C-alpha cells in the first residue's frame, strides 16, 4: 500500500510540474515553442522507455509497476499540455 502512495505522490508532483510549465508558457510567449519541443522530446523518451520495459518483461510482475509508472508520467505530461492549449 505504501508503494501505491509513493506512485500517486510522484504522479501528482509531475502533474503539478507539467501544469507549472504550461502556465509559464502561457504567461511568457517566448517560452511556448521551447516548452513544446521539450514536451515532444520527453514524450518520445517515455514511449521508448515503455517499449523497453514491455519487451524486457519477466515472469514476476515488477514490469507492470514500471509500465504503470511510465504511463502515469505520460498522462501527467499530456494533462500539462492540455492545460496549455485549452487556456489560449
């Protein structure tokens, strides 16, 4: 149960960070394009990481936790991007 709380806490930390980056991109127009490119690079990195975790899976279920962790990070990044584009 402690592991679940750690994952949820880290997800909230990343989601709030993505929201903060989106807010900065909205307030400072010069940061909009660099933050967009940064989010694209991070998205590609998360996709590659999820693929590697999936194809290196073993009989134990540790790979599921890693995959859920990467999916949570991608969701947080997506929510931050949605906040940026919806509030324009």
